[in-house]
C-alpha cells in the first residue's frame, strides 16, 4: 500500500490550465500502475481548455463548483458531483464562482502526458 499525504503531494504543471494548482496524489511514481489521481485547486475565474485528450477522464468535485462545457452545453458540478469525459471529447472547465473549487481527476496511466 502507498499512502500520499496531501502535504507531501508535489504540484505539477497541467497543460492548458489557468489559475489552477494541480497535485499528483497517486500514479506510477507512487506505485499505482493503471491510474492517476490528481487533486486540483481552481481559483475563481480559473479553468482548463478547451481541449481534449485521447483517454477518458473522471472529475469529482470535492468543494465549490465548476462549470463543464461540452459542445456548447454547460453543466455545473457541486460537491460530490462527478462526470466522465470521453476520449477525444473537447471540454472546457471554468470556475465561475467566488470561491475556490477543489476537485479530483482520475485517468488511466496508459497514454498520459
């Protein structure tokens, strides 16, 4: 078993993200062979995209709200709401609120950047 304490998780630069601090909680460096788990803190006005990736992603909001935009359709996710982004699906996420949004991202190791 590998335990990563949030205080020990190192931030990383996520491509095409703005006003977001991302931390890797689990992945190959921590012993997980099939999935990555990231924790992101999205500032008000911050977000990511629009872009896509060749692998499926799952977002789980822990605190605050995030707007997910796909094909012009907007969905607001609040605490413990989640969504799945399909491979190659163009998405944008935006924190339109006045407080930070904290969210988990889960994706496969294969094909990750």
